[in-house]
């Protein structure tokens, strides 16, 4: 009996974009293509083109907020963002996600110049595309990202992050130097759309925006994120132009869930459990529409890699 | 439900009004809206009744396995995306036990199966079924194995064998309503005979969906209606795509040929874990695990709990004043929100501290501390009202209130509203034991 293959009739597609600029394009690194999808994640009967997914390795230049299991997995390498990024490259990351936490004015308060120097050192050592965040302190981030953006002009970085309450300086730093920018919003499809509208009205090209709708980890509201992401993807494919941009999901927060690493009675090996806590979060992000995953533990990276291969039918 | 016009075609068209509606068409319209019952028309022919009953059946059949308190309902889902309404019947997890296990190993595995049980935000997460697999090839051995295990557990069972003669062991425990696994193109008639003879649900399996739909049709012709599908994916891609096609064709196209719950056999190791996580999100109804280490079981069970919560209603607890560790009037007073995750996290830390305290749970409609604060559902007023409603200030007479560190900025307003001295607690409740002791 012929089973009907019920394809959804999508009218829209996700815009294509590139991160990282090669020498021909005025940069010094490899580049990645994202987007272009015409169907829901990994359904080849809807969208025969192989889905591009990029896996980013999490790096920070201070260690206060880094999960213990992640520190242990990298050993000495975590003490230096350059060594850490190199280790990620060896472990197969497609790009590096660098958090300049040292610039936090309430702690180390590193200067924008120092931060830019760190970025340049990492870029010199590793030719992968780069995502760069400040410390999450809006006023300071504005200055830090401006300097970083200038120093890495033409390298096509992804700068994080623009929020509804303050997006202009990050957007300007990106626009002036040929970088892309992350538009963050808080677990809500309308807010996700709003930040893209704000950024594009301000002058950022839609092909230069990636949205971060906040990936809540397993046991920490994953269900909200799963559904918000799915709704964002469905709206984009149904023609909502402002949502037709790639999506980034940070899964490192999974280690903040206590069940991920605490001793829970009868819950087995804590490290193995924590790795799956992050990996399951990653899988939920992939199936709900993520184009970039940020991962902390190298084993979670391996698992996510296998998952992407498996969904593409390559394994 | 079919449309009013489709229903109307099958009605007697007498317009006699015995159904309490003036015309057959009016009756059809009420039926289409679920406002009347088919039985209300006394003149409906047997053929018409059958046609209507089958076309008004849910797009995915509800299949029950097991009996009593531990019985598992599978299927009867109505959505492709959980945000459209919700997913109703959480995917069941079964652990496989082979009949060639030695006595010791069998009891070890049974006790392991029992230990896979976690309490989380007030709900119990656990294994739902055991699958008994015939590996010995010996019908007698399998039969005595099935009897032995069924005496040891009240969990519903899956009986899995390739040979219908072996599977007829089901007859011995049919009052437990086990699910039978093993029908395929090579043995369909015999397997259906066992299932029909014992009135038990049956899994049919094939390597491609067209073949699977053929088997379903054939099984129904043999008189077996309670079916479960095994689409036998060889990898993640096949799993995701086959499950999606099955669910979509049932719900979007009301294609009855595949309108049944989905069974998946999960191999050990990383590949199995990836398949299982995918199946939890994408339409699995029953996963049978070759192995399920606890370090994998907890994340999978939490994933299932997350995906199957009602998107309209966060899991929440009753707003009230909770005594912890036998508090007296001198014990300190704290508050938190009625989001289950928040409440149980705080509660477990308070219990760990062994310090007697009063915990006021404020109604935030099931939102966490910061979410509720940002949404304006946790305010000095709402905290004050909660304290008044429960008479908290007569219970704890310290004149002080310990508040979550995340909402330190509420301190001044809270002091003004309640007259209490406000003490800002740690940001994470894990800091509470140390904080309370000092
Ligand atoms: C899941 C989530 C949601 C879910 C809701 C989940 C729920 N039922 O609450 C949804 C999607 C609905 C949501 C919505 C919003 N959210 Co929200 N959400 C989150 C998220 C991802 C997790 C929250 C959570 O569950 N935490 C876990 C629980 C256990 O934490 P908790 O309640 O705070 O409890 C801890 C501590 O407070 C402490 N504690 C608790 N009680 C007590 C008591 C005492 C005495 C002490 C000492 C300590 C203590 O211990 C607990 C364990 O550590 C966070 C980001 C994050 N990763 O934290 C954002 C977050 C809380 N949300 C935020 C916001 C802004 C919102 C919205 C207002 C966004 C919007 N504009 O729509 C809405 C508002 C809701 C509405 N209008 O209905 C912000 C809050 C910003 C701020 N700093 O105030 C956050 C921090 C995200 C961010 N970084 O911007 N959200
Ligand atoms: S009772 Fe039956 S035949 Fe009579 S009006 Fe109602 S539907 Fe028509």
C-alpha cells in the first residue's frame, strides 16, 4: 500500500549566510555556510539539501563560571583561551565561541584593548570562524565589542549579543567592520522577531543576523525553548521574513542544572549523566531548529557530531 | 470526526426527529461538533453505524497494555507540535530481559529495573514495562520464564518472539494484558491467531512503511485491531523520518493505515541513546531498551517529562505555608514561588540544612523567581497577601523575612509593605544550609 508522504507546503526558507572570511575575502580563516533550509530539521523528504549545522566550542578567558566537568576535560588548556581554542580545533569544533568574561567591570575589568588582543591571539592560533561575546555587562560590552570588531575587521566574526534594551553599539561594531551579529531574545517568538526588526531597521542586513531565542536546558525549561524554537522555524518557513535567519543555541547552561552533576541516588555515573544532560539539550535544539550549537564538554561535541551525521543518514 | 455532510450520507434521512433534532442534517451537524452521540438515532443501519464509528475513531488508535494501576496507554495523540495543544500519553520505557538469563542475573536485572525510579518536581519518573525476549528458541523455557517474571513484577509486559508457537505462552498470562511483539510478513497469520485468541495487542514490524501499511491491513483482516507499529529504523535519519511520516499521515491525512502507536527497539550505547532521545521528542510511544544505564535513564526521563508537560500549565504546587524540619514560633520565615522546580529545589535544600523554618510559597502561577518577578507576578503586594492569607506571621514570630537573593531589589518595598525586617538570602538555594546555620 502506498503511504502518503505528507510534506508540509512551506513557502519560505531560511536565508543563507557565511561566517569566517578566507584570504580571498579579506580575512585569514576558514568559512562556514549556514541556512538555506526549506523544511523542518533533517526531513529529507521535505528538504533534500543536507542541513548545515555548525558546532561551536565554548571558551572563556576567566574560569569562574566554567562548569567543573568542562575544566577537567580540558585540563591545563583552560588557563589560556588560546590553548583552549587550539584544543577545540583538535577535538573537531567547527568554530570557537569566545566569552571575554575578563572584561566584567565588577571583577577583573580587563580593558577593551586587552580583550581585543586576546581575540587576535586566538585568531592567530586557530583559523576557525569565531563567535565573540563580552561579559554580559551592556555598557562595557559596547566598548569591548567595538574594539574587537575593529581589530578583526574583515574576518566576519559573529558578535554577541544585541538585546532589545541595547543593540545599537553591537550592531554598529558589526556593520562597520563586516561582522555578523547575534540578536538575543527571551524565550518568546514575538521578541525574537522584534530584535530582528530592530536590528534591520537600524541598518544591519538580514543576512548578517543570527537569532538566539535562549535555549533553556534539560529540566530547566527545555520544553519552553523546544516549542518557541519550533514555532520560530514554522513561522519562518510559512513566510515570516523577519524570522528567516539562522538560530544559535547555547547548551553549556545544561551543567547548571543540579541533576546534571550532583550526586543523585541511583542516577549512575555523574560525569556520564552530565554529558548526556548537555547532549540531550543539544539534540532538542537540533530537532527544534538550531543552526549553531555552542557546546562545553568535548564528549557532548562528539555526540552532537554523531547526531548530525546520523540525521543526515551519513552514519 | 468527519464533516457533517459525510455523516449525513450515512443517516437514514427520515427526518423523524427521534434523535431530538428536527432533521437528519441537524443531527449530523451536532455529531460533527461532538454535541450528540451516534446512538441517539435509533434508526441507523448496522452498516451506517460501522462506517461512522470507524471514521469518527481518533486518528491514532489508543492501545492499552497491562492492567490496573500500572497499565500504560499508548497512542490517541492529536498533535504534530506540542505547542498546538499538548502531547497526551508519555512515551513508555521498557527494559529487555532475555529468557536465557541465569537465575541470579534475572533477579539482579529485576532489582535494577526497580531501582530506575526518581522523584522529580513532585512526580515519579520510572521504568514502565519489561520486555521478555525469547532467545532460547525453546517454547517451554519461554513460557516458564514469562510465568516466573510475571509473578515477580506488576509492570506491564511485552512478550517478544519470532515464532508464533513460542509466543502462544501469552495464553498463560493473558489476564495481565501483555503486548505481543513479533508479527512480520513471514508469520503474520500465525501471530494474528495468537493475538486474536488471547485478545491481546500486537506489534507488526516491517523495514519500509508501505510494507508496514500492508501488514496493518492484513492484520485487521485477520481480526486484530489493537496494533502497534515497529518501523525498524536502521539509523537516526530513518527513525526521525519514519516516525514523522507515520504521525503526519495519521493526523494530517487521517490515513488509517498507520494510525497506531509506534514501538522502537533501542540498541545499547551511544547510538541507542541518540535514537531514544529523538524518539521521545518525535513521536515514539514505546521504547524497548537493550540496556538502560541509570546515567542515561535520568536525562531521558527528564526529557520525556519536559516534552509531555502541558504547555499551558507549568507544573506547580499549592501556594501555602509549609513547615520544614518541625519549626516553632522562633523559626525563621522564608518565601519562594509555587513553580514546582523552584519549590522542590528550595525544599530539598531546606531539608538538607536540618534547620527548622517556615516556608511561605507565593502563588506566581507556576513561574520561577526571576520569571515571576519580571512578569510582575511576584511583587511586595503578592508576598504580603500570601503571608496574610496563611497567617504566617502568627506562626513565625521573628519579625523577619528571608528573601531569595535573585530578588534583592524587592527588599525596600517589602519592608514598607510588611513592616518586617528583610534579610536577603543567597542567590542559589544551595547556599541556604550554610546561610541558615550562621
Ligand atoms: C524557563 C524560563 C522561562 C519560562 C517560564 C518557566 C517558569 N515556569 O517559570 C517562560 C518561557 C514562560 C519565561 C518567560 C519569561 N521570562 Co524567563 N526564564 C526562564 C529561564 C530559562 C529558567 C528559569 C528557571 O526555571 N530557573 C530555575 C528555578 C529553580 O530558579 P529560581 O526560581 O530562580 O530558583 C532558584 C533561586 O532563585 C533560589 N531561590 C528560590 N527560592 C528561594 C528562596 C530563598 C529564601 C532563597 C534564599 C533562594 C531561593 O534557588 C533556586 C535554585 O537555585 C531563565 C533563565 C535561566 N537560565 O535562569 C529565564 C529568565 C528568568 N526569564 C526572564 C524573563 C525576562 C522572562 C520574561 C519576562 C520575558 C518576556 N518578556 O516575555 C517572561 C515572563 C513570563 C510571563 N510573562 O509569563 C529573565 C529574567 C531577567 C531578570 N534578571 O529579571 C531570565 C533570567 C532570562 C534572562 N537571562 O533574561 N521564562
Ligand atoms: S433519529 Fe435518525 S432518522 Fe430520525 S431525524 Fe434523527 S437522525 Fe434522522
